[in-house]
C-alpha cells in the first residue's frame, strides 16, 4: 500500500493528514491536487481553475490542515462555499482528513440553523470554519472580531458565489480578516468579476489550471439504456450477453442490491461477486484480487465499497443504479479506461431519471448515446459468436488427435459424423438456448426487445386496459406522497379489496391511514402505498401470499 500512496507521500503533507488520506482510500492525488497542494503549503495565494469532480476540496483541505496549529484554539482557516449543501460537504471532508489530528475542530456555518450555537462553536476554538457568505456576514454583524485570527481563506466555487449575488457579502468578509492572510480562490470559470476580485484581494497569486472536462472520460465510450426499474435485472442479463467484456464492475445503490444482482449473475453462470461495506475488509480484498486475476469477471458494488478500486482488467462499468451525482458518475466510470486503455460505460436510466442523464452529459462534456436493449436475434448471434470463438482454435489439430475415435464412434453408434458433432455440441453448450425461438422463450423480457424507450413505457402503461376492454377507464390521479402499485391478483382470483388491505397491513406493518385507494379489477389490482420507504415495504411483502397466491406487488408507473 505504501508504494501506491507514493503520490501523496511525496507532497509533504503533515504526517497525520497523510495518514488520514491513506485511510480514506485515496491512492493517487488528482491533477489539481498535485499542482495546488505544494503552492498552498508554501503559503502562496492561488487561483485554481478546474471542473467539478476533480478533487478540489482535498486540494485545499489537505495543505490547510497541514498548516494550521491544532494547539491554538481559534479560527485559523475560513472556507466560503456558495450553498449550505456545499458547505456541509466541505466541512465533512475536512473532518475526514482531520480524523487523525486530535484537537482540530470544524464548524459549518450556514443559514437556516440557529446562530447562537454556531457562534459559540467558533468562539470555543474551531480552527476551521466553513461558511456560506450570507450567514457569515450575519455573524460579523454580531461580532466583528470573529474572523480576526483567520490566516487562510478559501473561496470555493467562487463563480457560483457571485452568481448567487454574494459579491457585497464577500467584500464585507474580506475586510474583517487580517491582510496578511493567505487567499486561495477556486472557480470552474474565470469571468471578469472573478478576475477583478483576484486583483483586488489576492497577492501575487499563482495560477493553477487543469485542462478539464473530458480528461477523465475521453478513453471511455459512454452509452445509456432506458429501462423500467422493475426490469433492470433482466436488462443487465441481456446486455451482458452481447457486451464483449473482460472484467466488469456494476454499481448499485444498496448493499442488498449488490447481493441480489451478484447471485442472479452467478445463477446464470457468470463468475460474479458482491462488494459492499458490510463485507469484511479481508474478504473485500480477496474479491478484488480475484477480479484482478480472473477468478471473477464481474463485481457488483456500492460506491463506497468500490472506492479506490483499480483493476486494469476492467473493460466495462455498468451503472445499474443511477449515481447520486455527476461526480460519482465520473468516479465510477473512471474504474475502466485505466492506464490508457479504452473502456465502455453503460448507464441504466429509468424514465424518472432522464434529468440526471442530462446533468451527467453537461458535467462530463460528452454525449451519452442511447443503446437499445439487444433483441433475441442479437443475443443469439452473440451466443453463437462466443461458441465459434471457443471452438475455432480447437479445430486445427482435432482431426489428427480424435479423428480415429470419431470414425469408431460413428461406426459403433451407426450415425453420421454430422449427427455426432451435433450431439457433442448439445453437450458442450449445456442446454443453452441456441435458436431464436429458444432465446425468446429463455428471455421473455420486453416485447419486441429493441424498443425499450418511451414506446415501451407507453405499452406498459396501457397494459391494464388491454387486459379487458371492460376495464377501460380514465386513469385516477394518485394521492399525494403515494405511489401506485400493481399486483396481478384480481377479482378472477377471488380477491377483494379487504383481502389486499389485510395482507398489506399485517405483513407490511403499516397503519390503515398509510394505504390509499385500492382498486380491484378483473385480472389485476392497484394499491396506493406511501412513496416514502416504498422499496423497503415492497421487499417486506416480497413473499406475501393472498388467497394462496403470490401477491408480487410492484410499483406501477404511468409516466
Ligand atoms: P470538486 O470539488 O473538484 O468537485 P471534490 O473535492 O468534491 O471535487 O471530489 C470529488 C470526489 O473525489 C469526492 O468524492 C472525493 O472524495 C474524491 N476524491 C478527491 N480526491 C481523490 C483522490 N486523490 N483519490 C480518490 N478520490 C478522490
Ligand atoms: Mg468542490
């Protein structure tokens, strides 16, 4: 591990900061970190220009933590961030990097929380203050001395702060700090307004600029697939049939999902394993080793568990669940295309996640083209191609070694060589579906297969209507905060609303008020359930039976 952390070790950080970085799992400093850390450590003012997701927080947090004096219980560094969320993020990052520095305290100061405790924490000796400009100015009004001991100031996302109209607040804040302080400004863009702040308030700043945008992702081909949430697993299985991957990492949001998907893949014969935060460290390392040396080909992971994972064999990253933000998307797909190789990143997008797709395209500066779900023909072609590839190299010397045996067997059995070859193929392929009809039966996923987009969605939403024209009715709006769920149990199964209600109340542990309208139709029923905790509830009800039949309640989307 020490060798892998050589990059950070060379940066002259305080040993306790270095230790915390290593504990965090970072292996190499990012480009902005390599350039900015020495400049900030040396005490220079600096203007740093880099896009989101390039690791700017650590670029200033690590050198600043290395330079403060934990023994002095007074504010020494001030970080200004445009929003409460960003301020909290930065404060959390500082806390992480300061884990091994006893006595260092971080306080986040933002609007919407009472001022008293914030001011008290500052006065009680928090060395690091992370604040939004507006709230900080409120504090200055109460106590104009509150920033008088600050020696390091960071303006994080300076362009955003100006866009939000914090210019005047910034001026007030600048005035409240010693002139001798160090000032560091980070911004994705450097419009005129930022340059003039820099001219006025920074002393002889060094410029650090990271040529950005696509640097992390140029070697990676990115595509997305529109899919319904409840068809994800089937879609993954089908995609894997046609993707030619060496090793693949799939990202999901929950620990349970890592287990579910990994075991579904294993059941299909893939060498797959789950990687999540519950898995003990040494077991996790074993999984990664196995992926490296080919004992595993697929790992299904949560973001946390895959942090820092670097396996050159990985040719594919599959975002089975949407990442929470574009940064983690960039991070995830950075698991492939390592060391100058090319990689492929697949993103599964459910209809409600379309907006996130656009955000990702904007942030990465690249189009994430759409692919369709492979149809049965493509699956068949891929299977035959794989079989061809595995057999072709064996043909060359087979006749020499096994030709006589073949003659004898055909004579003994009394069949043609073609018949025998066919029998051997059947054996070799282990009953795998190798005709179109079989593949279609084997993978009854989406009607038509190739239309997984909007068309498919509208087909799905019409499905209840198609089940009987008697049942054609105008859709009723779903109650607020509720999601409509569907079961294939209906009146023809002898089901009444009270049966559904009873089962869901008992097994789901809900109160009556939590359940909205229940509509029982001939061949299916709809139930409105609380949106909050829905996934949880549905998994609780996974094995519930009503009238002896599986309830199989699923979210029902009409969008
Ligand atoms: P920015 O401020 O440039 O948008 P962040 O500082 O928020 O980027 O960092 C983005 C993500 O990258 C965070 O999850 C952070 O923990 C992670 N990160 C930062 N530096 C490294 C590194 N050297 N190695 C691995 N992950 C890193
Ligand atoms: Mg940032």
